[in-house]
C-alpha cells in the first residue's frame, strides 16, 4: 500500500493552522464589536466620518434610491461597498452587528484566498503560504480597518489579491479568460476605491509592455546566452512560475507528464519548457478586456458624467 502524499498532508496541516489563526481573529473581532454595541451608543458615536458616509449611502441604496445623488456632496465615495452594506441591511433588517461583521468576513475570506493562491504558486511550500496568510489576518492594520468601523480597505485588499492572481494566471497561460477576469476584478476595485483607477492604468500599461515585448522579442528569434535565463524563469529558479503556469494548462494535449517532469528536474535546461504551448492573446482580447472594464465601472463614471459633466470628477479627495 502506498503511503499518503507528504506534501498533501503538510498542506492540510498548514491550512488547519491558518483556520486556527482565523478563528482567533474572529473571536477577537466579535468580542470587540459586541462590546461596542453593548455600550448602547448610536452608530454615529463610534463610526468615523468615512464610515458614516458609507452608512448613509447604504441606507439610500437599501431604500431603493440608486440615483447616486450622494455624489453631489461626496463625489469621491464609490458605490460598491455601500451596496454590499445595503444588501446586508435588507437581509438582516438593519442589524448593526451583521453590518459590522461584513469586513470581518471579507478579511477572513481574503486570508483563505491568499493561502490558496500562494500554495498554487509555491506547490511544495505550504508552510510559507500559511505563514504569510496568518501574518495577513493577524496584522494590526488589517484588524483595525476591518473591526473598528465601516472601511473599504478590507474589500480592497481582497480584490487586490484576486487581481494579482488573475494577472499571474494571464502572464503564465496567456488565456483571454484570465485577462477578462483581471479587467472585471480591477473594475470592482475601482467601484470600491477611487485609487483603483491608478491600478487599472498601471496593470494595462504592464500588460501592453509585456505584449509588445512578446511581439518584438519572441523566444524563437532571441538567443539566450549560456548561464542566463529569461526574467520569468530566473525568478522562479525552482519552477514556481512554471508550476503556476501549468495549472492553467492542465488538460491540453500538448503538455505531457514527461515534459512536466523534465521541466522540474534539477539541472535540466529551460529549452524543454519552450515546447509548452500557451494560448495566443490577440489585440481583440485586449479590446474585450477594456470593454469589460468600462462596463464594470459604468455605475461610477456614468453618474459623474451626469452630475458634473466629467466621468473622472472626484472633487476634493478626502
């Protein structure tokens, strides 16, 4: 009888340790939120100015007012987080404890997502993925932003993790699905925070430079000097990027198990990896990604265009 896979067993143990850390975070969060609510104070006495803005906007959404008229006074407030709060308001009949637990749940989900993504990136190092995720969920800044008020930072961090995962998948597999998902996640992040606009600009600039480099410096026309490796491969050294790429390519007939084993074997040249075919991304796919981004962010820029005549008017940010 074959013994259990030690890597799989180690991964389960690390995940259990992460769940224990998340449990400690949830326990501390629930205790502090319950203590605040038991003081009998109105939410306006312990919410920050930002949280009060989001709460008022969420009340308008919950009442069925989606005119985005709040932008006349607060043009720098984005609608995604108030919309989530409004959904919880409707589902729980304005239960303030449930509303305060939104960011706690988002933070716990972000920690689990971070672990799964890092474990996919470092297939043989679950401990590192668990340690990073535990440091994330027990970080004092994350705790402060997720427990003490209604802030957009936890949702921004969750979306940022998803954005990085989609970005790496697209770079690794060159599949248009991941490019579209990347645009969608960036659009959601923009609907959460205004600085998502800068993230969109930087992400597409990097993708454009990557696409141009692939077009003008294709591997079949570029000779790599002995002892040197392309940037992506030198970064992995142990096959991390290649392992991450292969997860997106499993199921394609052109990738054989023998080729995968040869690629990860120590001392084997990277020439074998060049035989792994990746999907071809055309300029139409980038156009589709841009349209996805525009459509996703439409609730924000259309209202600004209506009220201020400019889709990028944010007033005095603060």
